[in-house]
């Protein structure tokens, strides 16, 4: 039976540590969350993000814009938040409704306030190994992975999924940690075969129970990024029941990566406030 990695507990620890740092360093981090439209799932995510921020001693503002908001109106709000010194982090919940271009929205955010780590400047910094904001979900996966294997050097890692939000930044982080990285996706010929060689499997494809337990190498660590609702139940991209008898350690869904994503958003926002303060002190 695998070690079940408790993401909820790890996230709680991280949030408490951040709350202590905010108090000890007299930081006043502010997070602005923008939601366009009334998608129910996005609404829940946004509420959870601002609640977690406030519990950790951050200020948070939620800007709810109607579904018919134009791109120009959204960009005007972002410009205002960019210029607001109380705001250290700006997050526009994705997806944004048509015809708003998500790339134009992401590019409009000041890279120094881009706590999602989605801006091309931060994506570029990550790929060059320079300091910048790292997307929250892959950052959370790395923390959970290191909680069971502090040294990842030389491990074979398989990332399944190539999204800009998870798969690509995840591959960069694993490479930086000296893993040998493979990225699999919908056109990969033999995903089961790739899995069989992997010491680390990160599943981020959005297909319920896609990764079978039999595919996983005995003793591997499996991190499940999937959140799929099937028959009113949340299930991951990995078939938990069969995987738990093969893996050395495994994250559950829910209670694995999900809570870490929010905690890492707070981590990035606190870091942004800290950088701002140290820049002001240097002046
Ligand atoms: N939609 C799904 N995941 C995310 C995320 O991490 N950040 C934002 N802004 N939107 C999302």
C-alpha cells in the first residue's frame, strides 16, 4: 500500500508558515482576483482563493465582472491594478468568456504581479532557470514530490499533458531538479510504455482514471493533477484503487494537489510583497 501524500495537511502547513512570515516581516500582501462571467466552478475557485488569502493575513479583493464585459474593459481594470501599490498579486481566473483573448489578458498583467506565473516573461524566466513566478499547480506538485523524495536528481519523470498552466512548467521544474523528463500527450504512441519506465508520473490530462495502476512502475511516485467530476464524485486522472498497490507514494483526489495550488498562490503573493518591500528599502 502506497504512502498517501496528504496535500491538505501540507497546504495547511504552508499557509500557517506564510501567515507567520507575513506577521514577522510586517508585510501587507494584497491579492486582486478577477472573475469574468458566472461559471459556477470558477466562482467556487475564486471564493476559495480569497478566503484562503484572508485567513493567512493577506488582503484580498475580488472583482466580479459580468459575462458581457469587453476585452477593453478588462484590460482597463488590469491597468488600474498594475498601478495600485497595495496590490502585489493579480489573478484573472481562466477561462475568460469569448471573445476575450486570454493571451492578451495575461500579457497585460505586470510580470512582477503575475502570481499565476502565466506571463510570457515569467514563462521565459522559468525556462532559462531565472528567478520569477512559477505557476501554482506545478509548484505545489514539486513540494509534494519533495515531501517524499527530497532529492529528485537522476530520476526519470513522465509528465502527461502539455498545457501552459501545468504540463510545460512542470517539465521545466523537473528538469531544473535534474530529472530526465519526458512529456507525453494525446499523440504519444505508447503512454503505458512511457509510464513503465518512469520513477515519477505527473498526470495532468483531465481524463478520469486515465492512468491505470498496472502502467505504474513498482515503487514510483505518482502525482495526480486531475479534478474530474463523474457521477457527482471527484476523481483524478489516475485510477487510485489500482495505483495504490503499485506506487511508493500517491496523491489522492480530492485532498492532494488541489489544496496546494491555492497555498502556492499565497506563497507567490507573499513573495511578491517581499520583493516590493526590499526594492523600496534599496531606494
Ligand atoms: N483556471 C484553472 N486553473 C487556474 C489557475 O491556476 N489560475 C487561473 N488564473 N485560472 C485557472
